[in-house]
C-alpha cells in the first residue's frame, strides 16, 4: 500500500473548520483545530493532523504499548483495547487529561516526566531512557546536578512527598553508561551544511547532539584544552564524577561531531573566517565563566581568588593552597562548591558569608543541607565592606551586619546595613562567588550582534536567533548564569532553529505553544509507599576526599519509587510535540488522527480531504505529492 501522509498548504487554508466538523461527524471525535501565530500574519486555525513521526514520542511514552507504528504505511496507530487512558479516573481528572502535568511544565526542557517515570515503574528502562533523550541527552548528569524543579511542582507533594524524579533519571542514565552497548539515537542521512558551535558546555554539547541526529556537520570550538565547560571545570567531582561527563562527550563525538580544543573564536579564528570556511550557522555557547568583582577596597590582595578560577584550577588537577580559615563570599552553587571543596582540601575552618538570610540563598536546598551536614558554617546577614592586608596579603575582612527590608525587584527581601555594626573576621584566604558574566571576544567587528544591559546577547527568546541571522546563542550566554538543564534546553531549541534556518523554514511556526497545567489530578488510587531516600556518604568520611556523595538507587527501589507517581496527565498527550494527541473523556482513551488508514485500503479518501473547500489538504503517498511547497503537520 505504501506510505501515506497528510499535508497542508498553509497559505491556502482559511481556517473554516470544515475538516474538523467532517471528522467529528464521521468518527465521533475531533482532532483540531489550534491557533497558530505567524509572523506578519494574524492568528489562524490549523487542523491537527498527526505528523506520524519517525521516532514517535507518543509510542515511546506509552507504558502499555498501546501505540505502535504500522510498518507498511508508517502510520502511528492507537490500540484502544490496550489503552487505559493512563489510569484516568472519571470525575477526577478526566476533563484535564488534555492538559500537561506540572512536572513537565516545571522542567525547563519539558521532558515527558510522567512518561519516563511510568515506563520505569514497569521496568521498561530502555524505553524510559529514550524518552528522556528526546528532550535532554544527559540524564546521568542532570540526575546529579539539576535542582530538579520538576519535583517542586509534583502533585504527590499534596499527599506526602514528591516523587524522587531526579533519582530515577540518574538510575536510567547510569544504566545506559554501564551497558555493553549504549543507546544511540537514529541518525538521518548526512547533510552538506556545516554548523560551528562555540563552547563545549552543556548548551553546546546538547546543540551538537541534536544537530548530529539531523545529519548536519557540527564542529565544536573550545578555547580550553579540556572539553565540557562547567561540567568538567566548574562542578566538583563529589557532585559530578569526571568520567560521567567524559562518557557523555565521547558519545557525541561518536555521533560524528568534530571537537577542536585550544581554539578561541574571536582570537585564533573569527566568525568571518569560519564563514569563509563554509560554516552556514553558528551557536555561541560560551557560558558565563568570568567572575564578577565585588568592587570594594583590597579586592586585588594576594590570597583573594575568584570562585570559578578556584574551581577550574581544582578540576584541572592544580588545587590552590588556601590555609585553614577561608571565607567564601556568596550564596549560590558556585559558593557552595567552593567552600565544600576547600573543606575537603584541608581548610578546616572554611565558612560562607552571605548578605541575605538563609531563605534567600540562591543555592539549592540540597546543597545547603549537605553543607551543614559537613559542619561548614553559613554566616548570613553579613556584608564585607573591605579587605585588610598584612604585607600585601589578605589578613582579615571588615564586615557590616545587615537587616532585611522590603523585597527588591528580584522578589527577595532587600538587605541594608545596620549602622555601627562593623566587625572584623580573620582569614587566611578569600574566595569570591558573587556571580558570573560572559566574555564576548568571539564577537568581532563583522558581527552585527549586540548585547543587552545585562551583558547577554540580544536574541529572540523563542528561536534564540540574534541580530545576525546565522548566529544563535543559548544557555548562560543568553540568560545569564542559570542551571545545566536550562542550558541543555536552549541547546536543543537552538538546534531546531538552526535546522529550520538552513532549510529556509519559518523559525517560529508552531513553537510558541502554551502549556496548560493540570490542577485537579486524580487521587483515587494512591500507593501509600513513602518516598525512597537516597543514601549518602557519611559526612565525616566524605570531607576527606572527593568521592561522589550521593550513592544512587537500586533497580528495585527505582521501580518502587516510580510507582508512587499519581499519573496527573496522559503520557502520549504530554509526549506529543505538536499537541495532536487528545483525550476522549467518555471512553477514557487517547485518540488522534490515524490518516484514515482503513479507507486507504478500500481506495476511499478521508472526510477532511473530501470536504476541504480550498483543496489545501493533500492526502496519499508523499512521494507523489505536487512539488509545491507544503508545510507538514
């Protein structure tokens, strides 16, 4: 019978809804429409035909195996006998099954969290891993260093405690790392276009991963001699063991990505030179690896170090000797990494100075908890005002006590000094960790890009395209210092934009789809098993080395924990990137367009195709479609 597909000529579609009405009359259900925002064009309705993806995320997400792909027609089909609506409960969450679970919304990469957790609960670990990697290629890394905002949104918290999503993700990633044959995504045929990626941190690596899948010739240029960016030079090994990051980098290299170290774009090579060498698009993933200055007297004294510089030297095997009394100034994860590393290297009296209260600290609660377990003091409401010296070396810090007033523009309470509260703290060394910024030497005069007042590149927040049409950026370079998962999300979105740019396609079409959260999840059937607690190295033992602190979960505990998920949404609905999967509230089943494959067998045509007044719908074998430009749904 051959492959069949539906195509829509978007310039001819007038949004009349005739196709939707015909579909409802014939099948008793509708598969559209939705509103599409188009640049320089008013919003219009577009029928929701299934894309029948090559690697259908809905089929991968379904824990019941109810969604499969017909090998003859390549149509994605739903077996309504196997589909159980992801255990939807009538009167509880049925009306919201078309919406998205909060865990997916909370994840910056919008990973189908419920989908992979559900698969893991049934022991379908490989399928769960593949589902994660549709949106993030580094589950082993994110399972360790991501602050897991998905858990903060988990509705299970209304019952007892959130599902330990990060621990499940880490197990799946480690399972793959330890497998005899690692999972490798299918690769599309090689394309001739070359893409340059500047920087090998999480954003750059993720962009390379997804571009390689699409067949593009991606080359990473890294100014350091070491690949990985913050993954290998900024995060201590007790949080992220170096072999894990290196294994993920190797996987991307094995996918055909070229990686060149010791080349600083803007100095050793310019964007103009790379354009002359045939590179058609650029992704600037330079991160934010320049530490901000405090701007107080004595900041350049001997014995005062920048947080990222200190961690970089440590991770490169050249740790700096600090002495016993070390003050780390700041409240973010860099400050926590620095003080905990200093403690492990013999600084027995290392401590944190932070100008706000404990509740306002930007560091993750887990980091603060582990810091306290390691008996590292955190002195809050303390602001250094100058450094005091002895023969040019820092000897003490003059500080002032602070009090909190009304919240500032960031929403945190504003600190102000208390008059007459000055005091001094003796120190052997100081590490400042007050934030980072990007070094934009890669932008030479031929670039039309410009920076924001925050020192980030001006880009379209949806497409990540800059004022130079062939230059894109993401991660810290676009948003300021953020998390690894946010950088990964930007890397993937940049890869989508770059692919569309190279194909001459609309970069924005169909991407600005709002996620609507489920607010009344079903709670009818609850596994009362308490949350699994991950084991840790004993604090007194771990402060003597850089061994990984978290030990991970066993297979049985992962399945036990995954079963605690209360299935807020429908897995296939959440997994579909085009929002074409829908939920039939009466039948409690997932439904979608199946291209009327049965009609095809009878040499009949679908109702939508027959009724379309503008003949903008084309149906049949895509190899026999007219050569005019059609937009695939």
